[in-house]
């Protein structure tokens, strides 16, 4: 079955770059997503990438997709304390558009 | 444009009771999906509604049900509550069925005692 794996925690210093990693198992992935969840809030869609793309950049966010290794990453440049949150990777695959989510990576940004 | 709203934000129930949660999508959005978020299972898809019809359903027991009204507002109902139903229930709306951009509400935190 499908599976999306993420590391649970990442701690970075303010101003550094953060890289959050995700691996997935289904080779028929169509779209891959990154969501952000702040305490007490729902999920906010940050960006998504179609499976035939390798990279997508949006301001401080860079998404890299390695289809061969089934690896997705989210790079946040110049990380700020406001970036502290849980980041979820998700994929849709096959003919389904219902996303499968990873468990989330808790990003802690310290001064 | 107002975002997705969910009511109530917090709810405490006891085992065996039933509960109804409400979701109002973004104006113009016709698809509403529901998710359950727990520390143990993560985010799991419950069901999706479009044009007042359930279009997709996740792997949950029949105690979990929902409906959608003509104005696209949606409700989900959980009957005979169990302790394991304690979770954050998230609603998401999108313009159309299968829309890539889902917008999530803040969720309803349900605690079952």
C-alpha cells in the first residue's frame, strides 16, 4: 500500500536554511504537496508539484523531487521563528485525488 | 473572502453519545472533505462530498456519516462515540471535485470521556 514517511523533528537556527525530507513508496504518484500546520490551526497548503517536475520555487520555498529515489524535500531559506510549525508531506497517486499524508515534521526555529 | 469555518471549535462528549460537526466552505467552493487527525494515526481521510452527494469514503466504520446541503455546507455525524474518536476533525473545501488546492478550516477538537 501507499506510505509517506517523514522525520518527526527538525531544529534550526533563525536565519539558516531548513530542509524537510519526505519519502514515498508509490511510483504512480501524480501530485506531491507540502502543508503547514500551526498550533491550533488547520492545514495551510504551501505548495505542490506535479510528478513530472523536478523542482519548484516560490519565494523562500524550494521543492525538489527525485522520482528515482521517491524523495521529496522542502527547503525554507532564511528560516524565521514564524516558520515554526508542523510540515506535512502528502501525495496523490494513481487515479485517486485523495491525498495520503505523512505524519508531519515538527520544525523548531530557535534564535 | 472568508475562509473555511468549522463549528464548534471544541467539544467534550461522553462515550455512547453522538455528535454533529459543521463546516462552511469558502464561498463558491462545492467540494468538502473531512479528515480525522490523531497523534497515533496521523491524518486520515473520512469522506468527500460534492453536489450534495458523497463521492469518496475512507476506511471508517458506519458510525461516521456526513451530508452536504444545497449551499455546500457540510455536516459530519459520529454516533455511539468511543474513546478512540477523540481527535481533531478537519474540514477542507475546494472549488471542484478532485481540486488540487484544498483549503482547510481550523478544525473541531473532539474529546470523548
